[in-house]
């Protein structure tokens, strides 16, 4: 597993751990589901890109992964805006920093393969 694949895997796990600690309200149920989907999808699409059938297929999977990271970032911003728990905010800040690094790496892959 390369470094970016590991980062995406770690991001997925951290996001899932965060979602499991969110309040059990209707609003957070939607957020929990959407964040879990987008956070894990980014890593899955990157993994699939590694076995792309062509350069175009590889680049497309990387683009999808980047879009999923952007969506994850959106859901994390919503959580930050509506949560009051300090422990959750600390986790979100840590995840935020990792998202930015991962997005830069994904953009780099796209630029190199366009």
C-alpha cells in the first residue's frame, strides 16, 4: 500500500470513528450516513484507480476520489458548525488537516496524468 492509499484508509477509519460518536438525532443521522459514504468512497476509488484499465480510467477514478474528499470536507464543516463538544471538534480539526494534504496529493496525480 502506498502512502496516499494509507492516508485515505486512515482518513476513512477516523471519519467512521467520528460518525459513531455523533449524537443520535435526525440531523446527525443524515450527516453520519453522508460522511461515512463520502469518506470511505474516496479511498475505494483511489484503490480502484490503481488497477485502472487505461490512463483515462485511472485519472477518472482519481477525480472521483477528489470529489468525495471535497464532499467529506463539506460534511465535516457542517459538524463543526453545529456541534458543541470539544472532543469532537478536536477530532474534526485533525481530520481537516489530513483532508487538505490528501486533496493536494490527488490533484498532483491528476495533473501528472492529464
